[in-house]
C-alpha cells in the first residue's frame, strides 16, 4: 500500500488510548488511583506489561511506563483505552496520582559526578602550558537551547490486532527498532509483528526511537484488551512531551602563534541530556569530534560532559550535535578575526587542514579532498563577499547611531557534514540491500528505505548499469516483513550507504547475468573496511563514512524601525562528491536552508520549573516563502563517491547569520534564536 498518515487509519472496533502522565518533575510514584471505569474502558500500568518494561536504544533504557522513580514532568505512568476518545480524555483527567517529590537535577556549569551520564575527552599536546598569564587567551561561550521537531502530523501510532499478526502503523525512521522494542515488551516473536512505516514528512531525526516507545505503549493495551488501539497526540501534547534537541553550552579558549595561526585551543562542552537520552553516545562523540572542525590545531583539548536533568527526553536534531558545535566554533573564530582585524577568508584558509592531512597527528582522521580553496572562491565570487565585507565594516565604523543606515552585514563560515554513524552506534545498526533480476530481465530492489526521490535515483542508476529500461525496475519492502533489516534512516544513510550498495549489487549482476542462468539475486551489507575503522574508546581513526565540506555566506540587513532581520542573500558551495541527480540535490539543500532559517528566526522555547510553557514560547514553523531570499547553491564537480547533503546547510547557516549580525552591531551573538527582540536589545545598547 502507498504510505498514508497513520492518523487517517481506522480499524473495526478501534479503541483510543491516552497516556496518564506524572504531575511532578522528580519524585517517587506512590500510587495511581483511577476513577470508576465504565465497561469497555481499561487502565494498564507497568505491572500489566507481559515482557520487559523498557525500551533499549543504543545502550540506554527508558521505562515504557514508570513504576517507581519519576524522572520528568509528564512521564508516562500508564494508559487508559476505550471506544470514545472524549470519554478516555475525561477519565485520564480524573486519575489521582500519589507522589513523593524529590529535588530536581539542574543544568549548570558546576555539577556532581553523579549527574554525568557520559564524558569524553579528546586531546593532542598540552594546550594548558601555552595558555599562560603572558599569553593572550581569547575566550567565548555560546549557548544553544531546546529546539523542537515540528511535524505536519503530531506523533502517534495505530496498532491493529489480527489473528496472525500485530500490525503497527507509525511514522518512524527506524522500523526494525519499533519491531524489536514491541517484541521485547510483549515477549512476542519478532515474526509475529509487522511494522508499516507511514508518511514521515520532515523527520529531522526526531522519529528515530520515540515512535518505538509509543508503539510499545499502544501494543500493550491492544494485546491486553484485544482491540485495535490508536494513540494520537494533540499538537500541544506533542510540543510538551516529544523529544527535543539537547541544549548545549560550549566554551572556547584559544591562543594564537606569532604567525597569527591557531597554536592551542581548549573546548568545554556541556550537553543537557534530559531525563533520558538514548542517542547520547552518538551525540557526545559527534559533537566532541566536530568541536575543532577542519581547522589545523596543533595542541588542543575537548572535554564533553552529558548531564542528567529532570527535563523530557533529549535527542538529536539534524546533524546530531554538529550544528551546535559549528555555531559555537565559527562564533569563536569570528571573534578572533574581529579582535585581530584579520581578513576572514584568508585567515580561515591559512588555518584549515591541508589536503591529505589529519586534524592532528594523533586525532580523528579527516583525510580527504575538502577543497576549501575552491569552496571559498565559489562563494566569494557569487556573493562579492570581500568587497561587501570591507564596505559594511567601514559603514559600521562611521555609524553614530542605529539610524545611520543602512544596517548591513555579511558573514562567511566553513564546516562539514559527517555522513553515517560513528562509534558504538555504528556497531549496533545494519544496512543491507538485495537486488534480483528475473528470467524476463525485470529487476526488484529490496531495501529498507526508498523515498520517491531516492527511487528515481536508484532506478536510473540500475537501468544504466544493467542496460535495461527503467520501467523494468521495481521496489519491494513497504513493511518489516518485506524489507531487508536496516538501521535508522538518518545522517544521509540513503545516499552514502544504501545507494553504493545497490550499485555494487547491480555491477555484480551485470558481470554474472550472461554466464549464469537467471534469476540472479545479490545481497550486500555495509561493513567499513579496516582502514576506515573508528576506535570509539580512543576517539582515533576515521569517524565518518564520508565528509561533506561546505562554505556559506549570509548577507543581512536590519530594519531600523522594527529591528527585523531581512536576509538579502545566501550563497552556499558544497563538495558532495558525484551527484546522482543535481536537481534533487538542489531541492534538498534548498529545503534544509528554509528549515535552518525557521529555527534561528522563528522559534523560542521557554522552560519554567521543568515544564515547557507554550504560551511563552514561539513554536517552530516554516518561514513564509516571501521571507526567504533567492538562494545560490553550488556543487563542485567531482568524481569522488557521493556524500550526503541533508544537514550541511543547517550546520553552516546559523553561524554565518550570527556573524553577519555581529558585523552590524559590533556585538557577538552567542545564542539562538536571533530574532527582532534579540537585535533590539543588542542595538539599543550599542
């Protein structure tokens, strides 16, 4: 069946479920006292779960229903199901919950060792010995707060119970994790469970593990009451309790050499992991490895601490911490350039690693053709960056007050997108494909994920290799009973892992088809070569499947009446290897630029006493198309293996935008969002 929204699905005799949630931020659960339940309505809690009362993802466990210690406001304690959703809502509201409150964990610069859920230290040399009282140490601290994962359809799940199968319909990036979780919670054979992924929209990595938790909660109710069960969050419930990106605080300290190059750098990163964070290993490793970017730093230390707090579960946003690292790093670099009056492009090129070099002699292996000289040249020519930067700098120096317009600035940044998982995460996920050519030379491609855009790419590639018509190529695998077992759809895994696997399968078939009888089936599974291994304990080796390097410039003008920032232009150049479809690549980057702008201009989340406050928050929404400028997106010509492009714009644009605003105001901007209120406060105190 074609993908649909799960909320549109209805099954005969369907019940509706609503979660019973904790009313305290941290405490012990004493009891749950429901009202008298009418016939046909049921309450299920942790004691009713037939299997394991936990979801396990990448080494971290989360209770399906909390049985003892409450870790955050709104944590699920149980579920009430019944045939009338309005009545279910009424019954949930009447539930009385007994608790013993405990003091909550706070997120701050000082913390006890017991609050640390993960720590990573990456270092080379002795940077502290170079940061003496006589040396000039440049220090900056940046903060990136909560960010929401907005979806066209709020989170939820529909479970249908048949005589042979438990069918689970949900928008998920990881169908096989949903199946494994429900299997463990219900103590069922995985073959008795079929997960049918529904329309996912722009997931932005918020649907990796959370749909598995909802599926487990709904499946417990469905099996016990012997009815189909649907859980559908309201828009507010989604905002209050769904996974958010982890807040981060990053402090940089840098010393320059006598040649004005970076001599030493220390980085201290604090990550708010919330009550639970199943992806925290990958987030921490990734933000640690990305903290120095592709700058050549001979002596450095990066310390990253993930801290438990009593906030809702934290997760990844597109990039898994890379965007936060690059925002803080490029803000720091911009501060160095401004203080020392360096030419931005020349200084950045002087300090980036050379082709073929590692980040440091003993650190992560970022060897590759990053082509920053070409990327900077492409962006500078398209944007006229050198002239504009000089002109706007002169205007700012002569300005007496904010009415001396125009208030314009331009910023330029460099960075990368790491493709594929690293470390522990990569060891626990599989990516595989299967290609079959039948006796009529028809081809079926079996893989875990294939959007319409990806299907077109794979179809054209297969037709070219096998010399057949594209109409002879089809795809199987719309649910877990037909898919090859595959890890989560994230970090550009389709283009960097699955597409090359399909290509290898087709090449093997082409070699064999005229020497062996049809049908032929070839399977391939992704396994990194020995030279591409990553040691997650020492943080040495090759951390990513591949790296996509990029340079981005953003030009901004501030309205002197409303203080609204108006983006005059965005120019981005990307080194993404060989492109299967240039038009599709342009569309992908353009869409991610729109998402990045919406996040830095149109979202602000307020937390008070452990609760998200909707009325004091500006929730994420896409910017109106009229507010998005013409985009100049360039790709360098390349014969290298294709690399991902899904998060490169999100990794670069916030820092370039902040750099442009800093040129206007003369004041660095260290946090997101960067809206009219922030600009008013900065410019009025200029």
